[in-house]
């Protein structure tokens, strides 16, 4: 667990991205854990960021942000979708852990998003519980049309799905209240599996703008 917690959401975001830079360079600080570190965990947790990410085995947030034990509160579900259980976990992070930075982390080539596209445009059918998952994704794909080339369609769908989860967070009464306080920051990010980089921050959705800008 880091000795000093970031003072605000912007510092927390900077710390995440510094960790991703170390990860991409192959220079992680937290490759091994000592018995002392593990014993400190018994005292409680004080994460500096909450991440809603995909269950994909290739996208472990602790590694790609080079974070230590106790640094991140992570919720993982296929397609980084919202559900009552996810909402409850986010609420717990904000209320009891008081994390100021919340990130929705998607990734290139997301299988859940790909399946949602197949269900939307090809009427593909999955098993019942997978279908229920896809029904949480499809409403966020309104701006994704069948005329797009496959790669562009997938890229846009991944970003649209991230924005959809962000929008659902913001539309809750608590989400609106926390953002109005100006203390909590919500961002979206896309992880590039081939390079290890977190490519984009999609925070303009907070103002209703669907543009994007790069992490730097």
C-alpha cells in the first residue's frame, strides 16, 4: 500500500498514468511483495482510486497501473457493465473508502462488446445469462452503425460502451451529487492490449461532449 494517498482526483489520475508508463517500460516498482506489506493489509484499506473494468484475463488493473496492494478498489465484470451489484460496489467505494477518482476501464477487442454487436446487427443468440449481460451493453451502442468498417466499428463500440457505463453512473442521484461537489472525478479509459498502454481518457462525456483526448 502506498505511504501517501493522493490529495485529490487529479493527483490520483496522475499516479495511475505514471504507473502505466512504468508498466509499458517494463520497470514496475511492485513486482514483489514483502511480508511487511501483507501484514499492513490487516489494518484496513485506503485505495486512492476505484476502477470498473472488464473481467478479461489480459487486463489486470493492478499490473497495468503498477499499483501496490491496497492502492486500487477494483470491480471487474465482463464488458465493464453497470448492474445493481456494481452500483453498490461503487457506492461503497465513495461512501466508505472515499476514493475521489473513479475510472471506467475498457479495452480493445472486448469480447462482450463484440458479442453485443453481433446480437444487435446479426441477431446472434447466446446463452440466457450472457444475453442478459449483452442487454446491458446494446443501449449504449446507438451511435455505432453497420456501415462502419469492422475495426472502426469495434473501436467506436468499445468507447461507446465505456461512455454508456459512465452515463449510468452520472445519472444516479448520488453520482450527480458527488460530481456537483467538485471533489470526485469520473474518467473513462481504453487499454491497448498489444502495447500495454492506456490510450484515451474519455472524461468529456461529463459535459455531454463525445470527443476524446489522449493521456499525456
